[in-house]
C-alpha cells in the first residue's frame, strides 16, 4: 500500500547526508524538507513499472528496494539493490522517456519524491542550487554507466572467451612428438 505523509518528513540534517543534496545551503535543504512529498510503501509494493511514464525521482529515506529489468523473453532480472540515501527514477526526469526498469520494495520503505516540477521550482528559486542538484544527478548517472561498462566488458570477455575456447581446436605443444 502506498501512502503520502507529512508526518515523517526528513529534516535538513537528514537531507544533508544524501549525495543528491550535497553542497546545498541550509536554507535550500529546509525548503526541500518542508515542500517535497514523502511516500511510504509496504513490503512487495511496486513503486513503478518498466514502461510507465514518469517525471519524478525518488530518494530512499528508509527501507530496501530492488530494481528489475525485463528481458527479451519476458522474465525480470534484478539489476540493482537500493537502500537509504540512494535515489532512482532520475533517468525519466533527465530524458523524459518512459521508465527503463521497475522498482519494488523489499521492506517497509519511505521515499522522498523530487519531481520535474520541483526541480523547475528550484531553478526559479535558486539557480545555483538547481545547478548543484543537476550536477549531482549527472555524476551518479556517470558512475552507474561506468559500473555497467565494467559489467558488460566482463561479460563479453567471459562469454566470448568461453565460446572461442570451445571452437578453436587445441594444437599439441611443439615439443611433443606423436607417439
């Protein structure tokens, strides 16, 4: 079950611990803490599904979630785990495309929502803070891309190496004469 609440809002000190809000002033952190919506999800609840429209990201205040990606054959594979201070959904804010994956809670979860409209409001209120948040988003997207590149490279080396080893006939060593 999903509920919106104002009772468990984070304070500026809690937001300061989250990389997305790094280098923001106390004034801006207090403003965000007082204006952004908080959502609570029970265990097993879907926050959103791959292909959904989305114009907001979520910051994990409490709980644990999994990110699931649909394969070409229809099954879902876990591609990431998320916990406190992580955020997700940022791609749909940046590129205005449908959700690229599904996210499901694995434990009772509390999320802070930052929508495109919230970012626009920050842009109009404090351009420097807006630039800091967007730069923090870009850094995290870059970090994730580097991790994905490493995983892809390992996969290619391992799979292609295994396939080539099976296909290439092994020749006997030069110093061994036939018997």
